[in-house]
C-alpha cells in the first residue's frame, strides 16, 4: 500500500507539500496540486481520514446519531442533514443508538473520534448530564428532538405534548367522547409527553380516561396491531383512536379491518409524524405533521455555525405540530 512518502517521491515534492494538497491548503500551488494528484492516482494512494482529522481537527465530516437507520423517520432526518452537508462539502458518518444508553454512548464516542467537531445527536436513553458533558467536549454538538435547558442553544426540539393534544382535541370536536390511546413502550420523553398531551385534552374537555383506554407496545405496525386488539378486547364503547406514530396507526388499521370495523364509519383514527405511510394506507391517515426535515436542516446549519464560532439565531428551536386532515376521521 502506497504511503505519503511514496507519493512525495513520485511527484517530486516534499511530504509537507503532499500534506498541503491532501488537506486542501491554499498554500499549495497549482503545479504541486497537479503533480501530487497525478501521483496519488497512479499509486492508488488514499489519505488516512483519521490522520487528517488529527492534523486539522476537522475531518470534513458531520457525525449523525439516530435511533434506528431502518426507520423511515430517521431516513428523512439523515437525508435532510446530507443535503445541507453537501452544500458545505461535508460528508456524513452515521451511528445507531437503538434507544439504549450503552449503544448511544458508544456511538457518540466513536463519532467524536472520527468527526471531532460537528455532531447531530438524536439520543433518548442517555441522561441529560451525560449529554451536557459531551456538549462541553464537542464545539458543534447539536441535539435534535430533545430539549435540555442547560444547553438550550444546542437543541432543536418538537412539541410532542401539543401534538397529541391537538389530535385528541380534533376528535373531541368531531363528536367523539370515548377515545383510546396507543403509545410506544419505549421509556423515552416522546412517549410520556405524547401521552400527557392526550390525557390533558380529555381532562380539559371533562372526558373520562379509564386505565383500559391506554395500551403500549413496540412503536411499529405489529405493535400498533397488538395494542389495537388489546383495546378492542377491553372496550365496547370506543369510537376513536390516537396513536403514537403512523406505523402504529397502520397496524391498528389492520386490526380493525380484521375485526370488520370500518374506518372511519365505525372507528376514527389519528396518527403522528405525517410519514410516507400515512398517505398510502386505506383510508388515508389523518395525522400530526412532524417537520423532521426542517428540523434536521436547521440542526445542520447550527452545528456548522458553532464549529466556526459564527452567530446563528434560528427562527425557533422548538417546532410546533400541525394537523393534516385526510380520510380516517368522521364526525359523529
């Protein structure tokens, strides 16, 4: 395998000159750049990214931690980050946290070693104290979908409480009084905040919420299906459902279809996220829009500004939900 010394010898320049060309230094002359790049191509030399990062303290990469890259929600997040990163000639390194503290910690440490300065972190299991510690270590660390007051200027968050309040209120205003809730069984802020919004809406409109009106399961279609079956087995009077996300709503729709319960004629349902699936299930899903693409782009702009120590004042750091009305809700 060719080394930087081999490239310098082939190009007839010093090792320092090769280093300047590799790191895009403005001190490198056009003739040197041409000679070094020709030599690199001939010898099949590929610069050591980690070594370059140690020299420049910036590997021209942005580290991104998500909970599960296979989830389309996080796919949309990553794509939006990448769009902004490419505009700034940056590349992405991606880690999975799986809502597990040890996995999140390990991934963040690996990303710090590779990226050093720019990180966009979606971490739900790690404590606020640990994340504050990482923020002190990494100049451009930005949290997405989480708010920690001590590092509020590093947070791009979403009002989950308001989202489920809005969904529940819409059903109430559509005449529904017996509304159940399907929640995620992950012990994360999103789950507790969304359930709290649902409960507050019922309380404000003086509607009851017995314990059997709430079921929790894995936050996917199978979880939504099993939770809906559980709720149907315990309740005979319900007319509407609010779900933690659109995938759980899709699973609930499947369970209702198998139980010969027509949506929305016999049961109304509201999802959460406004993901792609919400437009293709039958009936098309009324849902809460989660502007993850906008949030991800703003988080990327913020991390890049922080690493350059440039001022950046976003329009908002806590995004608000909006209701997307489709065909899965009927007034009664």
